[in-house]
C-alpha cells in the first residue's frame, strides 16, 4: 500500500487533491523519499508507515482503489505461491488486517477466497496457547 502510494505520488499520478494531502502529511522532497528507501535502514517499515495515510483517507476514491489493487495483488500471490490454498483456512494477522477488514473481506469474496479470521494482535492468542 505504502509503496503504491509513494510511487504514484513521485510519478505525479495521484489526483492533485490527494497529492496535496500526501505532501502535507509527509513534507519531504523526492530526494528525501529516495534517501529513506535506498539509503536509510528499515525501508520496509517506512513504506508500511505510509499505510496510515491510506487509513485516514480510505473513503477517497483514489485511496480506495489503491487498497483494492493492493489486496487483489495479495490474493493473486496466494494463488501463485500456495497451490490448493483455497481449501485451507485463511487467517490474517496484523494492523493492516484490522484497519482494512471490510476492504479485505470484499476483495477476498470477489476472488473466491474465504477468510476464517482476522485479528490485529496475535499475542493474546499465543499467550493462551502457550499457557494451556
């Protein structure tokens, strides 16, 4: 999600209104973004942090389309890497899961996937499991 947002921003493919909001949220130059991605440690964390922008503006058509495209890509990768996964239970964990549960469920359904559970924090379940 963050990579797609940043790519569209840097390539000026975002709608002007969204681009302005993005710039106000992340007032960095192109060179500063490139430095964060290619020269600073934890580029993956930086890109993941951009998902908070998508959460805040998810009602905007452009951002909604980014989310849908990202989730379709995710489910397509499941098809590619995990043959026969359709019959296996799908459990999603993490902040993206809880922040965008409705969009994930919608895309999963459209792509013939069944999500058994979605949780934001796996720790309570892990603690219960290891204490029992």
